[in-house]
């Protein structure tokens, strides 16, 4: 698939939130997957915020310990937090600028093997849901065109989240994000059970759960609960596909949430 086709498909996926079973977790995971495929980056993560929650950074896949440390640090310092607070992209022109602004975060980033980080806000006018964090192993800044495209992806994702038809006011957004965060605990448990049962990695276990959910148009949490409660084991490879239907969800937003509260990453 050409890069242009991937970009087009990404925007279609980010707009596909007006469905009954909108799955927030799968939606945000797919955003980071597309960023890795299309942009000149190594890794990506979405940091979301809503009030009344402590900083939190779980992930539906299997991040390395070093990457998880970077994500945990990003909740307290770094370009993602600044992008969320200011509503503007944070893309230092030089590494010295990053070390001056975010010394602890930059040290962890370098220890993890990354050489450049930047972030764009997930925003719609005055509504800011969080930020999209982008990491590169190359020491050069992200190309301006890629940074602009990342902002466009983040904007499209925010619009999709805020206008999903299942929600009607910002309190419901907070409730759904809160539910999604706790639902991911169920997904993590299911991943561990399936990985142990099949002697596979946690990432492969998550991919099997995700493929089954998409193929059968089910929520990730529904499949995960079947794994935990009934010993269900989704096939390693789908027998057939039902197109590229994408499921996910959040809607009608309030103003800027005051705490970054959860992380979705590739």
C-alpha cells in the first residue's frame, strides 16, 4: 500500500466512530499503529487526561521496560505534557533545547535508545483531551511535513472522540475514559492467560484477541472476558475477514482535562 493510501485509510479509520459498539482502546491503539506506519518515527503513544484520576500509563500491547519508563516519565515531564498544557506542538529544534526543558525525561529517553521526541496536542478548539507523543531513534527533528500530518491525525482523532454518537456531554466522556482505563486491566489479564496457555508473547496474545474482536465485530473487553471467564482461545490467525470495519469510542467533550491519565501505544 502506498503512503498516500495509508494516509487516506488512516483518516477514514479516525472518522469511523459513529457506530454502536465504539471501542476506545482499539481506536487509540490503531492511531499509534498508523503513526508508526506513516510517519518517520520509531514509537508513538497517546496520553489522555481527565479529572479526578492519578497519573497512569498502562498499555494494551507489550512495551519494553525502557519504553514503559519513558511513558511513565512523560506523564510528569516532557513534550507530551507541555503539548497538552499549551495546546501547541512541542518539537525542539535541537537536543540541547530538550535537555534544558525536560532534563529527567530526556535522560530516560536517551537511555531507552531514542534520540528525538516531540508531541502534538489532541485538540478541538478549546477542548484538549491529551497529546500524541512521537519518538525517534534518529537524532534529527521530525520533518515538518510529518509533524503537520501527526497534528492532523491527532485533530481527526479528537474530533472522532468528541463527536461519537454514544456520548452527549463531557461528564460522559470522563466516565467512558474511566471505564476504558479499567477495562484495560481485563485485557491485560486476558493477554497473560492466553500467552501462558499458548507459550507466546503478550504482544502476540493481544493481537490474537484484537483480530478476533475485529473479525466478529466485538469489543476487546468482551473477548478478553471470554478468555478469562470461559477459557476461550481466539484462533492464532483469522479464518476470514469481514472487511476493515473499525470499532472504538468517546464523544462530546468538556474543557481541558487537568491530569494526564492513561496511555495507549503501539
